[in-house]
């Protein structure tokens, strides 16, 4: 392989074959960027909901693996388009784009590591083919790359909000890459300038596509949130409960060996909060109950889903748990809930809750039969003096 950047680089840019290859690679790159974007936002959502270190580690390793697979895929595609050779400036630009984009998009240390070792993977096998001075340049460039990658990873939000800083770091990143591969291509300074300009333009196009994908993803999430989540409390809403409850009934009514339990609760004397402290206080109480209960529920089990049914009424669906399992969880949450009263405008608001709990029975013809029974048990708790829980027609105080 020649040690100079192909003398025909710029004439070849005008050739039909090269333009077709560029279009193919460009479309493939856009496809990979789309996959990386959707995966990154999906994983962020999973991480935000699960809030577990083990999930973050697995998701980070998966993201790193997908980026590496993308690079290998691009390498094989270039080889198939270029008679078995990947020694091409456009190939290096594509790899640079994928790596830099993943560094800005994905928020984990694995991607930093992939960015730092990528030059070794792509061009490291040429390290001992040149003379010692070229090897020294390669090693120094790798060190500069590690520093640059670390800076971008820890300042990405600031860089993404400042176009000039973003472009400056992109040029530095690209310049280091070309310094790494210079011993292979030996391009001139003018050619390096042209190539860096091409990289900036290419990255801008990719960033535009990625931004469109990201905005579409955010718009979908916003729409989903408005349709499925209650605006005041942030928990799932009545419409989502109707959909979910119908689906879980179909599944659990067929499998009699796996239990399904429903609980319904509302806030005792809720009207008094509005009457005594104003409607803002009532909203605060609703938000406090929903957010605190959902947080505690998630800590106790991953099998419970909380919904705001309406007003001060909430419903919980426990999948795979008996009524006694659900009662045990509810009592633990109630104890912690009472120990952390809501403070509002200097007042300590004492919030009490009444519950109705029942398990799906073979005689239940639909989810409404279970819901009506749970609603009736809640009414019994209220009629028995409130701050109580009624399970299968038996009422108990929380004490």
C-alpha cells in the first residue's frame, strides 16, 4: 500500500463509482446514527426508571458493544466496496464521525474507552510498519486523543450549547485523528485542511439528522406522557389504567396459578386541605402522596404500578403478588409515609390514607368485577373510621 494519500483522491471524488460509494456509506452512517440515537434515549429512560447501578453497567457495556459492532460493520462495508481494502480517507472520516457522535450522545465511561482505543484497533497494526519517528508521532497522538476525549466527555453539555466550542473541539478531534493516520497516508497540509473541512461538513449533516431523530423521539415521549401520565402528580393516569388493567386481566385470567391483586386508596378528609389551606395545598398533597408512594413502591417491588384514577383516588396493580403480599408492602409504605409528613407554609400536614385490596378470583368475568370489589372495600375502610385497610371484606387498622 502506498504511504501517500492517494494522489487521485480529489479526481476520484468526482468519479461516478466514488460518488455512489459515498452515497451508500452516507446512508449507512445515517442509519447507524439513528440506531445509536434511539438506543441512547431508550437506555436513558430505562436507567431513569430502574435507578440501579447494575442496570447502568449492563446498558453502558451494551452501548459500547453496539458502537464497536458499528465500526466493524463499516470496516467490512468499505472493504467490500474497495476491493478488500479499508485504507481510505472517507473510511477514516466515517469512523471518526461515529465515534465522536457516540461520545456526545451516550453518557457512560465505556464510550470514552472505545474512543481512546479505536485508533489502535483501526490503525494500530500499522504501528511497527513505519520507522521509529512515525511510531513516536502515533503514540503522542494517542495521548492527545485520550486527553481530548476525556475533556469532551466531561464537558459535552457545555460544548453542545456553544457552536464555536463544539466546532473547535471537532477540529481538534479530527486533527488528532489525521495526525494518527498521517504515517499511513502522508497527505499534504492542504489536503489535511480539505479533509478536515469535509469532516466538519459531514459531522454537521449527521448532527442535523440526529437532532431530527432526537426531536422526533422527544415529541413522541411528550405525546406519550400527555396521553398516559397525569400532569399534576406525574404518575400513570385513568386512561392508562383502563388500557393496562384490560391487558393484565387477559393474561392473568388465563393463568390461574399466578395471582393478580388490585388495591385502591384515597386521601382521608382531602377536602379539608383545600378548605383550610387553599387549593394549592390540595395540589401539593396530591403530588406528595403520588410521588412518595410511587418511590416507596418501587423500592419494595418492581411488580406494582400506581395510577391516579381521579380526584384523590389512586389504584395499584400488583402483578404476580397475592393480596397478603400486597398488604405487607402497603403497610410498610404506610409506616414510612406517616413518618414523613408534608410541610406546607410552615404547617405540618398530617395525611392519612384508606385502602381496599382484593385478589383476582376465578369467578371474575372481567376486570370490572375485581375493580368494583376493591372500590367497595375502600368504601368499607372509609365507613369504618378511615385510616384503615380492608382486604377481602375484612377491615384492619394500620396500627
